[in-house]
C-alpha cells in the first residue's frame, strides 16, 4: 500500500475546506453564507446564450481550439486591450482555462522550479499555498495587518501591508508574487500607491506578478479597480487571471482565463495542453456572447458589469447591519462579495468544546451550523499555519444571496444573540 500513497509533494493540498464545508451544508441544510456563489440567477440572456448554442447546428458541441475558442479569445482581447492599455494578441497572449483555478495552477506551476520562492499576501485564497508547495516552491507569507483592530466597525482598507516587511521578502530566489484585488476574503481593493509599491519591487528584483482579479467588476464606489498589468512596465511581468463564474455570476460554468505577454503565456499553454487541452465549447461560445453584449453596452444601463455592484451594495449594507446589531464586529469590504466579522464577543459565552477541531473558528462555524443552521467559513482557512490562531477571531460570510435568504440570516442572527445573551457563560445549549 505504501507504494500507492499520495506523493509527499501533494500533502499541503490533502485537506480542502470547500470539500468539508459543502459536505456540512449538504448534511445540515443551513442558511448558507459559506462558499461564495449567488443563490439566484443573473439576467436570463446569459443562460439563453448557452441553450441557443447547445442546440445550434454547426460544430458547437465538438472540440474547439485548445488555448481558447476563437470568438472568446477575440472578445477577451478586445475588452482587456482597452482596459490595460496594451494591444493583446488574442491567440498568443490569452489562455482560456477551467475556471480561474486552472489559470492559477498553470501560472504558478509553469514558473516555479523546486526551491523558488513565491510571495503570498495573507489572508489569501486557500489554493495558492498548495499550488506553490506541490511543485516544490516555497511560499513566503506576509500579512495584511488590521490597523483598526479594536473598532466595532472597520473597513477592508484598514488592512494594510508593511512596505518594509515586503521589501525584506524579495531576494534572489523570489520568482513570483501573487496578489488578489478585489480581495477574497477581505474585500480589500488595493489602491494605486499599494500596487505601485508592489510593482516597483517586482521590477527591481525581476519578479513575476500573478494578479488574481476574479472580482474585478465587484467594486463599491468610491473604490476603483486598478489592473496591475496597466501600471508602467508591468505588462511584461504580469499574468492577470479572471473568471466567467465571477464575472457573470454563474460559478458553475467554471470557465476562466489568463492574459499576459506571449513568452510567459507560452509556459501556461504548455501546462494547459498537458493537463486539460481544451475547455467546453458551448460554454466558451456563450461566455463570448456575454462579453460581446457587455462590450457593446459598457456605460449603459444594460451593462451587467456596471450594474452588479449597485445590486450588491444594499445586500452588503444589510449584512453589515445584521452583524453589528447582533454582537459581531464586521469589516466593511470595498469589493467582492464577502464580509469578515470578529465573533469573539461570544467566545466566553458559548461552549463549543463538542467540536474537535484545532482552531476555534472551525469549532464555532460547525457549532453554529448544527445549533442555529447558519453557515459561514472560518477565517483561519485563508492563513498560513503561523497566523491561524489570531485569524480564528473572525468568520467570513458571503452576501451575494437573495434578499429572502438574507432575511433568514437576520432571523437566525437575532435568535442567536438573544439566546446567548440570556444564558450564563459556558452554558450548554
Ligand atoms: N480566485 C479567487 C480569489 C476566488 O475567490 C476564486 C473562487 N471562485 C477563484 C480564484 C477560482 O475561481 P473559479 O471558480 O473561476 O475557478
Ligand atoms: N471562491 C469561492 C469562495 O471563496 C469558491 C471557493 C471554491 O469553490 N473553491 O467561497
């Protein structure tokens, strides 16, 4: 049996939070603000494009071009050329992938040699770490620090990088840095000063920047999304990653992309052709039509890209209010569809020792699911081992949900806070 054990290089990916918490949601059927996805459909034109293409005569249900269906790479090139200020070659500078996941995987794995270092900003979307480790890369972590730790309500922009600490991480072994803006789980939108500081270090040390921008259209005014690739001399060293699942609010379509300079994209293409070869044709054709519609309607009321943050802002406000009214300390995001909240007000008032996890946020999430049928995600998931302890003061909630779901969330949160405040410390429920 030893012969067939999981190779050591994959050990860091053996546990997966989504597998565990989707399983928990299936078992207990809670009000689910855990995994990030909307619980309602975007405008019906997007799904109509898919049903039309699936029934159309022609070769739409057969294999298409390996690095991306032509209609889609053309649309991506048209849109992003104008957004980053560089004319993007659709066939050599764009790769279509199975979700942003595969784009991240190809970008990371096709560049790291064993022993190369990759800088990861904490908190981070959880798959970055195993993607670096499984190819023998060494993650070097730096935390965003909450500068308003005691405030009852704070903002994602209060979480900041220390430029001096970041400088010290760059060295001759540094191959790449991964940034994520707008950020999951914080909702932080990196500003020009922060991005310029990172860009300058990348240029100084000849380092690649993988810029995960899957929430690029989910930005709340007055914040603005700035694309790393649009900064001076950054095109040549940036791989930008996007997701149709996030862009069109249909996460189950699992289509993503990466764009960047030809020499770098060639490396990603090689990994893609080894592992995947080509993505589903009808989904690519439908996403291409979605983009064409958006490109023709940018800055009009028809624009989904511009409308989505307006649709979500009231949900964000409502969620923050519920959390604040019920003893949590929310961190208000500037982008994305997640909100974290400090739950430690309750730490001494409940007994979660029936749960056997190492970190208290895991215990609390599971206890909450089982006792109150409400699901969030433990915040410590998004940290390296050394920082999981303090990170477990928070939970993450997804607020891209029907108003009716958020109302149920309000009912549960109110019931929870009323029940707990009427009980003495450590009372078992
Ligand atoms: N990056 C971030 C920051 C994410 O939150 C996600 C989750 N959707 C992904 C990448 C992966 O996206 P996809 O579902 O398109 O694979
Ligand atoms: N990005 C989503 C989240 O953070 C989904 C994660 C996943 O399915 N792996 O919730």
